[in-house]
């Protein structure tokens, strides 16, 4: 037990240490808001897509196809907590339909890039790369489409223009472009070499530390501002209920052990910043989503460690 906890500490501590470093640097004024914006754009637009491309191009794909139980387990948990958060927002906190959707999206959408990639790759190594990036490829599009349909569709009927705009945003999303490019490179057998490989290696190596420092800077920009009750409920649903549902389903649905571990770990990640951006877009639930992002990220240090113990990560 102590040996396993020590091994997990070597995975978790550096990740949250870099997040804390970014937070303190922003709090002290050492790195200002423009630095936070620039670093976030670099991570999302270049470094992480290159990391994903390089990892997928070099990874071994499963010979027997993708286990369908993997997808059912994750999204069953995601949509259950989505629905629970919506019902709680309407019945317990008296919020509007649109704000309830924001609460649901915040509870069901994981921070995949800034926390999930560093933690899951550190915990499961190259074997975890394929299930991780395959899930990232469909996670955001599915959750965004559901949230958009529930908000705009319920209000005035979902417009073709709205769907086109969403499609364009997703089509040119740098993370998804990295996934598609890596998948194509793997299929055709292309492996970068020479100077190009060295360049990609350097960019990929910068992705994880820059992503974590960037998240720390972002947390200072989006502090816990209020709406603590809804934020706490969303945090519990995201960090405890979602992974618990997925963990239970991994025992009854077919999938390899590493895929099961990645599935649970992915579900155990804190709320993603995309939830705050969605709240800003519709002008509702901004305080609750920002507070949930910060609160869940802070508490995930404890909960992720606990889930890694349950998963016997070593």
C-alpha cells in the first residue's frame, strides 16, 4: 500500500506542482494575463496537437478493434451526471433551463488536455495513449453537440446555421486535427525522421509542462467567485460519481485492463474550462461553472490519487 502510494505520488505530485507553480506565478504578478493567454494558445494550438500526432503515429493500435464496452462505460457515466446536474439545477437551485444545461455540461465534461493528458500518460504510459486520444477525439464533439441541442434546440429549434458554426469550430479544432493527422500517419505507416522528428520531439516535450503551468495561470483568472452550493454539487458529480459509474461498468462490459483504467481515470478528471466558455457564450451559469472548474481542479489532487489507488496504478 505504501509502495503504491509512493509510486502514485511520483505521478501526481509533479503534475499538480506545476499547476501550483503557475497559480503562484500569476498570483504574485510574475506572469501576467497576456502570458496566460499566449501560453494557453501555444499549448492548445501547437504543442499538444504535436504531442498527440507523434504519440498516435508511433503507438500500437489494438489488433482486434476498439472495445465497444469502453465507449458505453464512459458516456453512460458522462450523460448520467449531466442529467443529474441538470435536475439539481432546476429542482434544488431553481435555475433556468439554459443554466441547468451549463451545470450539466460542467459536470459531464472532463479537462482532457490540461490535466488528463499529463496524468493519464504518466500513469498508463504508451499503452494508454491510444484509448486516451481516441476518447479525446469524440469526447468534446459529442458533449458540445448535446449541450448545443439542449440549449438552442429547446429554446427556438436548433438552426442549421448553428450546427454549421459548431461543425466548423470542431472541424478546425487543433486537438482534433492532431488526432486525425496521427491516425492517418499510423494507417499509411508514415514516421517522421531526421530534423523533422527532432523538431516534433522538442515541441511534444514542451506540451505537458506548458499545459500544466497554463492551467495554473487560468485558475487564478477563474477563481471561486460564489455559487458555492451548485459548484460543490457539480464537483462531487464530476470527481466521484462519474468515475464510480464508469468503474462499476468496467466489470460488466468487455474491454482490456489498460482501456478500463484509462476510462475510469478520464472520468475522474476535473471539470474542463470549456464549461466556463460555454457559460460565457450563453451569459448564464458563469459563476457556478468558474467556481466548479477551480474547486474540482484543486480537489482532484486528492480524488485522482484515490482513484489511482483503486485502479492499482504503479
